[in-house]
């Protein structure tokens, strides 16, 4: 059986050496990072746990991709440029031969997004879990937040919704399953939205729930047009509203700035409603179940 340090070395080598703002990466007691002048750091952490976020029929590459993607989506929602991440792996012996596949899936996405592995940890556990802390940077004072939506803003979403929920079905096609297993973090859109959008959030718990989070933080309400919601192939409106794990972005944008954002977005944007006075969401078709909650 390979030693812990052999496993670490094999995992880390797939990500390359430290460069740029990452002065010292994996291999020492801690990493060294120097943010750019005039920038603020954005940090987020999330975990993927076997049996909760993925099952044994996920390939190792899909697990590695998704673990990093969900964290990069949080950086996208803040308008951050991804810089580096830390990865803590806990796994039973049965997962040891699959670690190279996890590293391949994670490192391919990391290279495509320009983010570096800064370090991490490995430990034995009863089930596989991957905890990632992602670090991004934004120009000082330009981070997107949930609490900036204003009455009159248009509500827009990227891509299509409901695909991740539909991808959990046993009869789902490979294309539909991909939406669940290989989400695309909208980093380019998030950076483009700085200075154009008033507020943003990534859609991880379902459109209705995450819109509710944004509205609650901003102290406003919303009117939705359900017929305008872009629904992914194989999905239904209920999947889009409550399914979760789409990792698209929801933004509150002043009408005059939406054309500029659409030009810079790099992905489809759809207007689905507007911010209004009051509280809550109007226009929804009846009473919906809540979005995903771990401890419900």
C-alpha cells in the first residue's frame, strides 16, 4: 500500500508549481500568497460528501471537478478572479486507487479557470469527503454582494436551470447527467458584472430559495415571470425553481446596464423578473417546496 506522502505527491504533481501571486504552494507547512495591489481577497469554503453530494456511480473525475466547481461558483457570485485553493481529502481505503482520477478532474478545471492548488491535507475516514477553500481577488470595493438589489432592478439568470435536478433521474441522458456532475462556474460573468450589477448570488439551493436569500439581504421583494425562466432540456419548472445545484448566477441589474452586461457576459442571460417594493416573491405558480436544506 502506498504511503500518505506518496499519495500526496502524486496528487499535487498534477497541478504544477506555484506561480504569480502564489509565492509558495503545496509542500511546506502553509502557503504564501501575495494579493495584487489595490485588491481585496475573497474566501469561501465548501465540502462534497459521499452520499450527500455524490454517489458511487460518479466517476472520480466528476467528483474532482464538482468539488472545485462549486467553490469557484461562490467566487463568481462575488465577482472575484480565482487565485488559489486548498484541498482537504478524507477517504476510506477503497477510494485510494481513485485519487488520481479525482486529481485529473480537479486539475483540468483548475487549469481552465486559472486557479492554483496552494496546499491541503489527506486523512483516513469512513466515507469520501473533499473540502475546498477557494481564494479569489477583486478590486477594492467592487465585490458583488447579496444586499445591493434595488427597486426597479431587473432579475437575470445565466444559462439554463433545472438541469442538475433532472440529472439525478435514473433515466437521465448523459447530457442531462453532465449538468449535475460537471457544473460550469460562471467566473467570466461574475467579473463582467462588477460595476454593472447591484447584487448577485449563485444558484445552489434552487432559484426560489436563492432569490429569497438575495431579497432578504436587500430588504426588497420580487415579481417573477415563470414563463421566462430558461429551463434545461429534460427538466421541468419545478426543477428550475427548487432543484438546486445548477450553479448559474442570479443578478439584480439596473435596466440601463443590462445591454452592456449581456455583451460582456460570455454566456446566455435571461431576464426573469424584476425587483419590487415589499417582501417575498410574487408570480410563482402556487406554493413551492423549499430549496435544499442539509438539516431539514
